[in-house]
C-alpha cells in the first residue's frame, strides 16, 4: 500500500512528487534551523541594523520561501495534469461502482461481466476507471498504481492507472462512509496478455 513503492507510471509520478516536496520542505527546515542556531551567537554591532533586518526578512522570509513554494506548486500542477485521464488509443475502459458493502466492477470489453471487490486489468496497458457510487461518497485508491479519486453520487470521475507487471495490488476506500468503512477494501489483478484474453473470453473464474 506504499506510494513509495510504485508499480505503474501514474504512481511513479506521484512518488516523484512526494520526494520533490520532501526535498523542498527539508531545504526550508535546514535553512530555518541554521538561522536559529546563528541567532544565538554573539555578533559585532552593525551600523545599519534596520537595513540588515529588512534584508533578512525580505530576502529569506519572503523571497526564498515564496520561491520554493511557487516552484513546488508549479511542479505539483504539472504532475497532476499527467495523471488526468484523456482520450487515448488502446486504453481499457472499466467501471467501478461503490456502495457501503464494497465495489462492483464492469468491463467495456466484456459487456455484462461484473466482479465484486476484484478488478481485472491487463498489465502494461493504460486503464481508464469510471468511478461512481450508489449511495454515499467513497474513494477509490490503489496506492501502488495511481492516486486517490472520489466516488460521488450522480457523478462519474475517471481515473487513469496502469500496472507495469502482472500481479495483485491492494486497494481501499479512503473516505469515511459509515460504520465498517475500514473494511471497505478491494484488489486489482493485473494479467499478462494470455490471462487477460482468457478473462475476456471466459470471465472471472
């Protein structure tokens, strides 16, 4: 369930964003810590004390801090745009419908096929998940494959995800939806080509 162990392009982008923001925050923390230590040192009197204070306040308190925050914001916006699902040739279309008891998944390439709390996808291909809910707000989240996206009654949100390799990936609803929501879990099964085409022919075992 760790975002720092990505298994797909979207999750890797989120992981990089986390590290960039961590580095920016660490830089600000280190600078503030150094300035705090220096403030306890004795220093010779300065002729223009007010001018020096103004330089520190404007240069470090405003310019440096705002520069770092604006850079992090810009990087976050660019990274977020890469996570948005857009029309894409070859993308597999699936649906995810939540309720208080779990998730129901449907498949555009196999009309009528539904699975409960297990989403089947092909590995190595982009997948667009159309997310909604039959009752209250839920949240679809598979940390190793993509970011979190809310399921909202009467509305469809589309999430783009992709698994680099076949395997099982844990997911959960990361939104409080009433008693028992902590057990509101599901999994994604990413198949190789042969297993995916077998699923499309025969359905879930």
